[in-house]
C-alpha cells in the first residue's frame, strides 16, 4: 500500500498544487466525494479543507489502510465506503484521481456526477508512454476527457503535473 504514498508519487504528483487549486477555485467546501480514494493520498489533506468527506474505493485493503491513517492523524470527518457507487449526497466537489480511465462507462458516470456535484476535478494519466501508470491503450486522453465533461460542465485545464492532466469542471446548470 505504501507505493501509493511513496516519494516518487510525491515528486510526480505533489499534493500542494491540487490543494491550492481547490482553495482558490471551489468557493464552498462543505462536502467532498473522493471517488477512487485508494489509500487516501488526496483524501487525508483534503479532509482539512472540507466539513465532510466521502472516500469511496472498490479495494477493501486500501480503505483499511486509509482507516488506520485517519485514526493516526485524528481525522474524524471522513466516511469510508467500499463500492463503486456515488453516495446519495449533494457534493460541492467530486474528485476523480487516476480513475476515469478505469470506468466502464465514463460518459454515463460524468452525467451522474453532474447531478450530484457543483464541481468535478478529473486528474488522470496523460496519454503518452511512461514506464509507470496504466497501459497506454487504457488511458483516456485529455481531449477525450474534456469532450466528455463539456456536455455537463464548463471545463478549465490546469497544468499541475508532468504526467497527469487536471480538468476542473463547473456544472453548467446549478
């Protein structure tokens, strides 16, 4: 599990730029849904910005690791959910970090996101060859992701990371 929190990841995908972007661009920070939270790489620091956080993942072992980290850090505002469904809440932000390429129907999922959140933040692997990350053929390009999002969101592109794109979507009709 530590590989999701190692020094290499901190170098290629540091937490601070994302936290700063959220501070600057998300005016209301009441409820966050971290879909595909894994071991909580982003969940842990973002729990300090939001009143309530839902950390969702399909891997029980990763969520157990996150549960231990939350306890160690004394963080009590995070609800862990094992599964692949969004919670029935109205979120201020839904974070999809390294997830969109894993979804069987990303367009359908983004429609559901638009019904439940004012903002969505999509971070995923650029569709370029790297010695790490998912296979190139599984990746969704920044352009493809942006087009899928634009049906429901006004999309802004942020160049935070060398190997990941960052798309912030503001729901079109609020």
